[in-house]
């Protein structure tokens, strides 16, 4: 009874404390609360997608119709002058029998720009909304027609125009089809597709780890289609359980290749449309022993294929000639650690775009490699395989933006890894490196959607203290043509709040490792006081956290409540600090990164204003895993932890990601054991909250239960919060995010209360 009373008393104190904070926030408009954050009071601006036409001299976007309520229409803008005209009025986009235009979720144009393909009524596949309905508006006939009418609603995927503008090809039910505009005739191209045999799209792990979704490519002459086929019949099934939507639970099967398990067998086929025959490319090495993350047509008789071995430390690029079936290797790249395809940098908008950038009239391609200790761009001749260095110097290229006939535009930040800027250099590597981003844009500068002619781009700018502004700019002068998103109202609202001081620092551990850090100080900061600290972590090769980018409104609220919030990037994170920094973590995920974080935190706790008895750590996904490792391996440093969607044992995760950074478990199982939180769960000595969605198809809910089981075994007390039928993002359902962040906030206040 005494124990129950004590727990009730503690809960009551926490409730009063939280209620007090909420009441204070309500009475003082300069302070935030969870309720305010999720009240839609702070609205951010966005801009609708644009598609370049006329080689970039103009672009299309969609806007609300003035004349037709609840409808959208296509608007054309001259890129340089911003002269506006209606391209397709809303009244032309109304299906027969309806009174409003179709909803436009995405759109593309035919190669001759006489037809617009509209994607609508989408449904979700894994993380992305890639199934839906497609409509075509023909500008030459002013007619609107739906594709695939005989199929069930919202079931077509990746519809694309043929080069001769006569057909659209798409995926439906794991098979490929083509449809003729003039007659509406639908021709089935593959016939064996089902849940196990996947044509023209991908399984879960290809989508998650290679960004592969759209799995077919029209040949340049319109006479062939190259496509992927995956055989997932032997992939193990992980079952998620829906316990809430019926009196009987429902199993949700997920084909998911875990670490050490063979991937789906993958092969590439070329459909000869005249006959319907399929020629299969005889790639060496085995269909289960290699991955094929990219194929692209160079010309009508040259298909380039990228092949990555199972360990992902060797990339081979092949030239396939459909007319003869001849296969020739044109490039090989090897690493002792791993070969990256798409580099995980926050400046890159190319995730899933694994095609190589072509140059020199398509006789060469660009490839970023790290063989010289830095990440640089090389130009590779397709005929000779000869490499030529384009960028040079002791700095990393963060991401490639676009190549024109004479220049390469790319993102880098040679002096400060927390920031990003646009640079250019001659496509032949000649001339001096030139910074394009003006000096007054200090922070995170992201550039995406470059015009084909290289004269225009979308520029997104933000800093740790200011939310994004989006511009349409010209190049190379970087003059603003139009502000697409100013977020003026949001910024005015922020100006009314008590806003914390945000600074960047460097900390050197006792092992001599220097880490970048970002610190948000409490409002009314007094260096003579001691404050609780919340370390936010990720720490794996996929995310950099200590960046000069908007810190987020929840962090501002915590700073208002007296917390110091710190992000630090350990070795193994994708900082621009050279290959050794990023790749020394190979086979040591969970060991090197955890130790760097802990030893850096140890130095931070020496600061006079930090209360080392009130230290908390939290993270999501890989950050959740890091949180568990830190709580279990360094209990003397971290007193409170909040793990969201973490991994208990590395063997629980998918094979492509984990094997890339850890090797094959049959070769080094001990490394997997050493890097997994469950190995050290018995050492828990602080407060631990575990949060997980039961429908997480990425980091499975079994991880929460496995950790719970191990903690129970050693009589370690903890709290756990399952979110029913929520995925990895824990956002589905009414009020979910508000509930989650209320939970995190209250737990943090309860165990690390501001004195």
C-alpha cells in the first residue's frame, strides 16, 4: 500500500507540475505548450510542385481556380519574367458527371509537351503514396480521359509516357501494361506478377534502402521497355497484428529480409514491344548474391546497369546491348568498407534517383567516390573506363546538383560541416572552385529541381534560428526571381515568443576525437545556474543532427521550460570530415558511435551550468537504438532515456542497411552482438521509456518486446508505450503526434524536472 501511495503522490506532483506549465503557457503568449504546438496556430507555408517546360524557360504548377470552387488548374509561368497564363483551366479537368476538377497530386508531361499525365486518388505503399488513378489531358484535342478504367480504383503505379507520345505504360497488380491513347487498347506485357513475383516495382527493402519504387524504363525509341523483376517467394514473413479494428485480431504479413537472410532474387528484362518477347539480361554473380539498384538507357541499343554485390563493397557498371545480348563491364569500384550509391546528406534531394548523371554528349558519366580519402566527383568515360577528377581539394562534396555542358554544380561546405552551400567548377575539372551561394546566406542552403538548361533552380534557405524560405533563383548569378515561400506569418509568431539562444560548439573527447555540437540554451540563461540537459541523438551513417537548420518548435518549448538541448555528431555520421570519419564505423556500429557520444557528453557535463545529475537522452529509429546503448553502457552518464522505435538487436533489421555497415553476420557475428543494445540491457540503472508503433514495418515492434523481456529478466524497471497500428513515423490516427509529444514531455519533466 505504501508503494502504491508513493507512486500516486509522485504522479500527482507531475500532473500538477505539467498543469502549471500548461497554465503558464496559456496565460503568457510568449511561451509555448504542447496544446499550442498542435493547435494549428503555427502554420508553415509550402509551394506546389513545379515541372519545367521548354527546357526550363517556363514551368507549370497548379493553383486554385478563381472561377471554379474547390478546383485546381494548371498555370504556366515564364521563368525569367514570371509572366502568368492559364495552361489548362479547371473546367477542362472535370470528369464527366462531376462538378469539380480532379485532385492533382502529381503530374508529368509527355516528351512533346502536348499531353499532361495527372496522378490522383493515391493510396500508400509502405512509406509512399505510389498507387492511384491516372488521367491524361490532351492539349491537341482538349480531351480528358482516364487510364486503366477496367482496373479497380487507385491501383495503377508509375505511369509514364512513351517517347513517341502514343502510349502510357504502368504497373498494376505486379504486372506491366501499356495503353494506347487513341484507341484505349490495353496490352498486358508481363503475366507472372503476384505477391511473390514483382514486375516493374519493388519489395519493401529495395524501396527502403535503395529508394527504388518505379521499376521500369521506356527505351528511347519507344520499342522496348527495360524492367526489374524480383522473386520474393523465399523472403521470410514478419507478421504485424491489428488488435483494435475487430473483436478478432488480424495478421498483417510483411515480406522482410532480415540480416543474414538472402534478399529477393533480382533480374533485369527487356520487353520487345512488337513481339511481346522478354530478353533477360544474363548478369554474372547470381540473382540473390547481388543487388541491381539502377538501370538507365543511354541510347536505343545501350542499357547501363548498376550491380552491387551482397556485401555492398563492390560496384560494377555494365553495358548491355539489346540487339545482340552482349554484356560488357565498363566500370568497377571497390571499397574495404562499403560503396555508397546515394550519399546520405541532408542537402541531397536525389534519394531514389540512382541513375548516373551523363555528360560529354552521353559518352561519360559522373560518379562520386571516396577512394582518395575525400568524397569527390569523377568523370568516367564509358568506352575506356578512364577516370578524370572533376572536383579536387581537401574537402567533401556533399551532393551533386546538375551538370551542364561546361559546368558542374554541387553542394559542399569546406570550412563548416554544419552548413551547406552551392559551388561550381568546370565540368572538365578546370578553373577555380566558385561559391555560388551569396555570403549573406549563412546556414543550410538546399537546391533542388534545377531547370534542364541549368539557368534556374529552387533554393531553400534556413538556419537553426529561422524556418525555411524558398526562392526561385537564376544561375549562376543567384538572383531571386520570386519568393515561393516566405513563412512570414510563422516568423512573426516566432518573434513574439521567448526565443532561446542557439549556438554551435566543438568538443574534444579524452580520446582526442573532436565532435561538432549544437546547443539550445534555456531562455533567460544564467551561467551561474545549473540546468538539466537533453541530448538528442542519432549517430548512425544515415543522419547528421548538429546542423545549422531549423531546430523545431518542440525544442524551443523545452528551452522555455529550462532545458539545455544538445545535438552532437559522432564518427560514422555523414559529416563532411573525410572518408575516415564516416567509414571508421564499419563493423563497429553501436560501439564507436556510442563511445564517441558518451565521451563527448562526459566533457559537456563538465560545463558549470550543466547539472550532471539531471541528464537525459532521446532519439528515434537509429537514435532510439543509440539511446538504449547509451543508457545500458554508460549508466553513470545518462540518468533518463526515451527510446522511440529503436532496434534491440541488429539482427532484427533489414539486410541491405545493416549488412552494408556491419558486414555479413556469418563472418563477424560478434560485432553484431557487441553493437546491439540487448547485450547490455542488464546494466540499466536509470529511468527508461520505450515507445514503439505496433505496425512499424521498418523497425519492428518485436524490438520493444525483446528489450522489455530482457529488462524483466534482470528485474529492471522501465515504462513502455505501444502505439496500436502506428507505423515507424507514429503519426496515423487522430491526435497521435500530440499524444506522443505530450508523453515525451511529461516523462522528461517527471524525471528531469527543472528546479
